[in-house]
C-alpha cells in the first residue's frame, strides 16, 4: 500500500516537473524576441548580419541610441507620441465616465438606445474608417496637427472605455446619489464629489487600455500627418529605415524606444487590465 502511494506521488512529481519544463521553454520562446531586439539595438552591421546574430554584443554600442535620438530625431517623435497619448487618454476618460454617468445614473428617454449606439463602436475596425475620417479632417482643416490623431484615437477608444466604466459604475449604490441629493448636491456635485472619486479603478484601466491602443498605431499617424515635426514614433521608425538602411543599429534602438514602454506598462499592470476587462464584460 505504501509503495503504491509512493509511486503515485513520484509520478505526480514527474508530471509537475514536466509541466514546469514546458512552461520555462515557452517563456524562453516568448522572451527571445525581446532579448534579440535589445541586443540588435547595440550591435553594428557586421554582428547583425552573420557574425553574431543571436549572441550578446561583442561591443555594446550605446551610441546607437544617441544616433537614433539625434540623427533620426526619435526624441521629437517620442515627445509627439507622449503628447498624443496623454491627450487621448484624458479626453477618453472624461467622455467615457460622463457618458456612463448620464446613461446609468440619470433617467431619461433613449438612454438604453444611446448605450447600444456607443457599443456599435466595438464592431467597427479602426482602419475601416480611414477614408471618411480623412475626408472629414480635411474639410475641417485639421490635417497635419495633433488633433488629427487625438480626436480619432479618442473616438475609437470610447466604446470600450464606456463598457469598462459602466461595469464599475453598476457597483456604486444608488443610495449614495440619494444621500448627496438630500445634502443639497446637484447633478454635477454628485458626479464630481461622489461618483468620479469612486471610479479610480476604471479610470486607470481606461487609461492603460487607451495608451496601448494609440501608442504604436501607424496607419492614421501616416495618413493624417505628413509634417516631419509632428510624426509619432511608428512613423519616425518607418522613415528612419528608409533613410539610414546602411546602419541598422539605430533602427533597432528606435524600435526599442517604441516597443518597450508598452511592454513595461503591460507587464506591471497586466493583471489589472485582464480583471477589469472581465468585470466590465460580465457586468456590461
């Protein structure tokens, strides 16, 4: 009897070690592209094309980052991406939370229909509207400006942001609104003093989601902005690969500057993003 139990436990341990080995192998497969991109950014062409493709750099060329920032103007493009991303996040958060408050906490005819209208935005691929959005921006004289990217990014982030916001707002008891009304608060007082402070988890989630959506977007950024001074990182990298193809190290450095911020955000906040999406989807 004891030997049978021992064999069973031994078999269970072997299975556990096998699963761990598979998970470690899968982890290495997923980490390798990040490792390769980082080492790629610190090599010269001789190492990149044959001499040392996958190994650590023989000479760590941090000057590739200096070249990317100065010659490739990645510093300006990085700043443009930050401006566009932050403005998009602020507009999306304000619009989503206010719209959710209006559709869920205020009784008016057509609020359910309006919610369905917003949710239609989830079914429209962002790049399917490239031509109509371009024509609209052109007629309004908004091409080649920050607004040409901020407004479309905010509009296409709004549907998911409202879905997340509605899911969180449903957990806030209506009794708080009634108590605030008795104390003399109007609609704006209830929103800013009661609802908005309690929406911090959803606000942070919307901000993360919007950042991930607009940081590396290329099609709109290429089409709506032709001025070099207004390029975002993805467009700047595309132009860099066309101008400096003889030196691939700075191109790798530019890719690291564009990619790593999104990876860092997702690594540290992935659990929050996933739990928020699940909660919003179930309740919404």
